[in-house]
């Protein structure tokens, strides 16, 4: 039996139709036309709100439009009162990768995330996404690596780019020779591949993967090994900028808050003496 698989254009049109039908005209100060068969807004209503032609919008809903501009999609999303997650979904379906959106994620994390990262101090912690972008690091993490990670440009605030271009980052990782750097890069590539597994046909993932491959010859090389590694607790030595070599346990917590979706990484010293030096209190064990 043949299964019909929807194209991205068809998925885009299907979402627009369902979203349009869910909005009552009265909520937008509009009068519902007499004897209207449409449960929500009409196509011409959305077209008028988005300042585009009804014919063009109809093609979008039928999955027949190609090369839809970022501006048009954003305007339609606003007309349909889409929240950030829905707007992002529309942009993904229409094939738009927006660097400004990535910048927004790093600059406007939810107050809850900001509070949590600050509260985790003095434990070093950072928030990343599946592309290995660092959305935000707390003060303790910046002190540990020896520079303000948050002050870097968004294009540089990626662990693959940092391993490739930042000597202080490599020193913190202990990647002081080619073999150690290769191992660290293999770990990052394996995590990216594992996160990408269920979204291999996603245009955004393909675009970001191309960016990572072009940004680092070493990443491009290790990517071909096809290693996959799930996120897991890990214990290894790092080089603290002020305390020197210390053993830390890296732990992951999944996060979904506002527009930021990713993981919270927290680094916990394994030795009580190191914890004390970092100003971290340890529980008394009976």
C-alpha cells in the first residue's frame, strides 16, 4: 500500500489552514460574515492582515508556493498570532535559517533561566543547544575558562568553533596536543549526530551542519567517522584558569524555556578540597 508523505510546502500549508481556522474573527475585532462556512478566519482575512494577495496566500495553504520570503512568513505568523515556537516552525518549513533568531536566543533568555544560571553559582554551568551553540554561561563557568564566553560574537560562541579557534578554550579542555583535540572534537561531532538522527531531512539541520563542517577542517574530518554518542554524565580533568588541573563531573539537564531549547551543563568537582577552593559547599554524609 502506497503511503503519501507530505512535502514541507504541504506541511506549511496544512499548519496555516489549521491555525487560521482556530482564530475567531471576533478576537481580532473583526465581524464574522453572515453564513460563513469557515470556523475561523477566511483566507482573504489573513491575506489582508498580512498585506499580501489572497491568491498568493491560497497557494501557500495548498502547498503550491515556492521560495516564500522570510518577510512574508514573518508577517503571516504575526497575522495569525503565532507564538515564538509556531513562528520558528513556520520559518523551518519555509526553509529560512535566521541568524538574528539565534542572536535573540542568546540575548533574551527567560527570566527563569537567568535566575537559575545565577543561582547555580559557584558551580560552573552553561546552557547550550543541539548545534553546540552556547546560549549563556554563568559567572563561575567564565571564571573557570578564563574569559567571558557571553561577550563573544554569536558566530564564535559554538564549541566546535571554540575548539578550532580559541586557545584558552583548548587549554581548559586539556586539548593541548593533536590527539586530545581530536578526541574532544569526536565527542562534539558524536553529540551533534545523535541529536540530528531524527531530523536528518530538516533543512535547518542540514544548513547548520554545513556551517560546522566549513568552520573546522577537523570537525569535517571526524564527521565522516559517523560516531554517535548520547548525552551522558562524564568525569574528566579540566584546566581551571585559577586553580589549575581539577577533576569535574559533567552533568546534563534538558531544558525547554521560551525560545531556548537545549541542555543545561553543570560541572561539579569530584574532590571535596577542590569544591572548597571553588566556594562550593558539600553535603555532610552520614
